C-alpha cells in the first residue's frame, strides 16, 4: 500500500491491491475507532526501525523510527487500508479476538 497527499488537500492517493484511487476521509467514512485490528510491532536491527504488520489486512505494513511513531503509522495504515477497501466496494475482514491460552 502506498499513501500520498498534496499540501492543503485532505484527500489521499491510496494504492492498495493493484488499484489507485483518490479518497477523501469523508467518502464512505465510518468511525475508525470501531475497528480493532491487531498490530504486530517488531524491531528491525538492520534498518533500525520498528516494523508494523496488521495480520488481518493483507499487505498492510508500515514502519516508524520510534515505537510511538510506528503505532501512529500503524493506525494511519489501518485507516488508509479501510478507506481503500471501501472505495473499491470490498468487504472488510473481521478483526481477530485475542484468546488467552
């Protein structure tokens, strides 16, 4: 997934799953806080970054220089992935529940 925006424009160009679209946050807007997707955050010592993967959302991967930045980037990547799926009229995969062993 690739995300880019223009200065002063709240629309994002989202490339995801072979499709590129301009999406405004209000298009197909749902309350993003209702989605509880998992983020797996791992340290990459080769590149000195924290890598974020969202297992439920195929191809949803990002990174940050700090743990806090990685979390923010992960939240943004989830929102962008959801916006792209909505723009493509695709269904959203259900979040996984944590089950203690």
